[in-house]
C-alpha cells in the first residue's frame, strides 16, 4: 500500500522521466538525420528538402554542428502554444487543433475541481480518526479519503454536495467545448473543397441475377430507382493478392532508390549486398542490379495479376461504389431502404479513398455477422483472462505478500527508497508494460470483424480499448487490490462484515491510480513525442 512518501518518489521519477523525454525530443528534432521523422508535413508540402543530399560536409548531414541551435532548442514549445488556431488547422489539420483543446479542456475541468477538493474535502476527511480505530490496513495518505469519515457523520453532506457540483461543472464545460468544436467542424467542412466521397455511396450485398452481370445489374437498378441523380459506378474486385504484390514492389523500390542515391553520392564504388538472411551471408551481388531485377519481375507479376482480376468473373464482389450527381441524391440513397428485402442492396456512405481498408471489401457480407460474433467472444476471453496480470500488478503493490513469497528479499525491500519505488512506481509501470501489446491485439480483432474504413477500425478499437480499461484497469484493479490488501481481515471476520470492509477499502485504492496516472499521463505521453514507434 503506497504511502505519501511512496507517491512522492513516484512523482519525482515520472517528472524526471518526462523532462528527459522532452529534452531528448528537443535534441533529436534538430539533428539532420531525423529531419523527415519530425517534419513530415513540411516535406509533403515541399517546404523543406533533405539535408542528407545537399553539398554540406559529411558530418553535418547527420549531426547538427551549429552550436547556437542548442542554446535555443526549447523555442519550439512557446511557438507551438502561441500558434493561432486557424494556422494550426491549416498546418496540421482540424484533428490536431481539437487534440490540443482536449488538454486545455482537462485544465478547465480539473483545475477548479482540484482546488476545491484541496481546500474543502481534504480538511474534512483529515479531521477524523476513523481508520485508526477500524483495524484495517491503511497508510497515512488514506486518511485523506472518504474512508476516514465515520458512519452516519454529517460530513458526508460535503461529499454529496461537491459530487453534484463537480458533475454540473464538468457537464457545463463539456457542453461549451462541444459547441465550439462542433462549430469548428462545420466551418471546416463548409470551407473545404468538394470531395468525391461526398457524392459516393457504397452498395453491398448485391443480389445475383442469372440474366445480368453485376455491373449491368447495378447500372440498371440505379437508373430505374434514381434516374435523375445516378452518375456512374465502380465494381469492387477481390484484388488482395494484387495489393500484396504492389506493397512488396513499393518496399523493393525503396531499397532500389536507397542504393541508387548511395551510388550517386559515390560514383566510384557501386553498392553491393549479400543475398542471404538479413544480408549476413550468401552470394555478394550488385545491389542496384539485384533490386532492379526484382522490381521488373514484380512489375510483370502485377500486370498478369491485374489482367487476371479484371477478366475473371469470380473476382467481382457483390458490391460497388455508386456516384451521384448531387450530394442530396447520395444522401437520399444512404438513408432509405433500396428494396423489399432488407438484407440486399445495403447502402452506406463511401469512405474517403485514403480511408478505405481495401482488404476487407472482399469479405462476403454474409460472413460479417459471424466474424463479429467470433471477435466478441475473443474479446470477452481476453478481458476475462487479463485479470491474471492485473492481479500480479496488485500483488506488487503489497509489500507483505512479496516478503512472504520471497523472504530472502526482505532486507533489500525494507530499504526506504526501494520500498517506496516498489509501492509507488513499480505497479504502475508494470501495468503499463502489460498494456503495451493490447492496442495491436484489439486492432487485429477490429480488422477481423470486416470494417471497410480505417476510421471505422479506429473507432471500434478505441471503444473496446476504453471498455477494457474500465473493466480491467479500473474495476479489476479495485477488486484484486482490495482482496490482496484486506485478505487477512476477510479470513478472520464474518461474511456479513465483508461488504462493509470492501466499502471502506475501495476508496483507499486511489493511491494506486494516482501512481498509474503519473506513469501513463506524465512519462507515457511525454515518451510518445519521441516517435520511436511510427
């Protein structure tokens, strides 16, 4: 159980880690070798050129030799905070502006709440001695919680009134912020140029017709039902193998461009490589000729696969992108049922071309329900069995259980700093490590379900991620932490007293969430700015 000293140690570690990450980012971003990593939008807009190909000295292409830039390497912070919102939207997009507003929203909500809690709730809770006579396991910081108020005390009115006050303030600020963001979104859409996806509808589960092909059937159907608004259509093909070949060609082309640029910088020596695993062994060949031959072979395979897909009727999927002359016509098509059978001619807004997840377009519509049922079952078992690492994390927060399981470590654990490190910092970082692979697993499950756009995949992933956080990280940590913390009392007291003990013990788990939020919100967010994972 973390004490006030343990939380102080955890806060110091996380603050120092966050500062180290920010300093590392500030130093890495001014190095020429990292230019494309930290300034990708400038390269996309053509406002910046790579320092690796200019005529400067060799060392200056990789390391910044301008000593004056190191004295002002933190100037990006005030510049980023002072950037006008329209300029930020133009440079980084509306999402980035809203993302920054989320942090300001957090300050607006939790600043007054924290000030009120420190000046009103903390003195009310501290001015009691209920925990001292309860016989429960607690620490000094637990006296700041509601558990320290005696049963039936009028001081509970303080918590009740402030709970309503905090809720009203949060809802009010959220409403104001939502109105602002909604107005920003409407202004952004109104000022944006017309896009093809605004006029396009995705039609799925086209019923088979023995007398017409899919393209003829789609054209005939929309000419009859939407004669004044139908413009054209594009069938959906099962071209996943073609997509794999194209992606492989892009990777090989990148290596070819790399060795060609390397040869241009040093024309006296042609680059070479070994054809074995990771270039560690095998025959040494000319790198440019080797990758050129692979690109030519893949180009031939791509042409052959493209002809195969376009000529094979089995590659045509019962789906199509249908374009309309007006946005009104597309909206009517999306919002109305197209046939008497509600399972055929299903319509939805077509995603933006860059947002389409093409691999899932080839999945037959009838399989989507089965896939989502399998994903739901898999998510249930993932949530259920993840309670095991949650219990391990909570066991780390209990020094007594560690000393009983590993008695030879007791002299080391009892050292003041190590004990504070274990109780204040180790549980939070251990839980963060356990959650590292969760986003990848949930995204794989979302792709398996068959969503056709990247934004839909991200929405499903986000909803399940936060549901997982609520069930496992919040409820799971409370239940397992309370069980480990008060296990001795549960064993030696009557069953009628267990609910009372649980009710008193749950508020005392706030110390764990304080340390976890410091790990995840301070050091974790600061670590993401380094962009070690693209």
